[in-house]
C-alpha cells in the first residue's frame, strides 16, 4: 500500500507512520533522510542536492520528487509511507505528474490548542538532557530534573510563539492538501487520541 501521512506539527503523524511501517513492512520515506542518504551515497541526485545545500538554498521540489521516485524503485515492494512530503498542493501535483500513484492519505487531526499543550509542555534538563512533560510526564519537583537535580528549560522550538508560527505555516501551506486528496477520494481522517495506542488502532483500522 502506498500511503501519505498528513498532520500538523505535534499531531503525531511521525509516530503513526512508524506504527504503520511496522505493521505493513513498508518503508517510511522522509525527505530529510532521503536527501542525506543520497548525499552520503554520492549518487548523481545526491550530489546535485548537495550543491543546493552547500550554497544555502533549499533542494527544489523536482529534485526531491526525483529522489522519491528513485527510492520507489528500490526496497518498496510492500508499498511505502511518505512522511513530510508533499507539503504543498504544487508538490502533490508534481508527484502526480511523475506517475507516483497513492492508495491512501491519512490525515491525523488534533486541535491546535491540544498541540500547544503537547509541544508547549515539553521540558528538558539543561544539565543531563532528560525529557519531561508538565502534563504527561511531570518531574517529581516542578522545574527540577528528577534524575540529576538540574533546572528544566523550554527549548526554543517548544516556545508557544514558535509552535504557533509552525501551525500557521501548516494551515496556510499544507492543510489545502486535505481538500486536494478528498477530491481524489483517497483521504481518510483519524482523530488523534490522548493515548498513542488508541490513535494507532484508529489509523490501522482506517487503512483496512
């Protein structure tokens, strides 16, 4: 089965992609890893991607799609799961034009306020790096690491304003894909649950 995972930052699509990958024995194709692998292997496409990155530019869509298509000719006999691509309607259209057919698109839906709680509640020990969450995995003493006694900090990418900015980009650029794939008749929506296992059960059921 050829699957695309959609969802806002913090909705848990990466976690669900991993669960689906294990269930279906299908590889996850993430564009970041794909580019890094191609560069490390010094493939023609990888060297081309490296030239863009070395100059400080983004790797263009057509090159990313070419890398994806190249990957699909390899270890994808059981299908694949695209995680993090496409991010925009033009990227989805380009994927179609390259002849990459998709069986199912899974949209993990979680309200913005819940995402703000999930991501904004994360805390990290500035001393030993242990991770906590103020709601789901709180330390024994508020603000103090239970492992080493160090101070807990909020990482820059977990700051509320940063999360809100990422959500705004998602709603503007990526959310239109929901309508795009709904019109194709291949989109299914999964409501994200508090327990990861419950979301996984719904996701797997949606793919049957």
